C-alpha cells in the first residue's frame, strides 16, 4: 500500500470546497425550516393565535434550549427562578428575637449562641423564650 503525498495547497483547496458545500447545505436546511415555519405561522394566525403569542412561544423555546452541543445544560448558569439579588434580600431580612436574658440581651436563635445562653441545653433554653403576642404557645 502506497501513501499519497498530499500537499498543503491541495488540502487547503479541499477544505475550502468542503466548507463551501457545508455552508450551502446549512443555507438550504435553514430555508426549508423557515418555509415550514411560515406555513405553520400562517395556520396559527388564521386560527386566532396572535403574533405576540407566537413570539412569546419562540422566546420561551430559545430560553430553555440553551444547551451545549452534547445535549447537557450549560454549566455555571443559574435557573431563572431565584436571582442573586432575590437571594440576598431573603438572607438579609430581619429575624425577630426568640430569646431574652434577664439583663435585657436578646438572641434570634440563629447562629452561634451568645455566652449568656450558651451554657444551657436546648431544652433548658425555654425559660428565656420571648412570649410573642401573635403566638399562643411557645415552641
């Protein structure tokens, strides 16, 4: 078996030819798809679906179709549900105080317990519970 010697010029010409054929096929496929879309859009409009509804549907498809070539969702993107700003506003909401010491110090019950209540077990902390006006029984 003998190997053909390929020159760099031949390979470049073949690549250019193949690239042109590829581009032509892509344009033909896109034209066929657009023709199908025109037909279905005309049917949708004639059946009472508005142009805004069609645009919204296409927009929602474009948002959910953001996937990489292997079909897996892109990494590093957050879902559209909760944004960073929403998460920050949730985490910075004031928490009502749950415990009060005899000297007037208070603690919400979140995070590390302060020194005045740290020595008590969770069951013994009930004596420091603040009686809230809206709650009939302390937890």
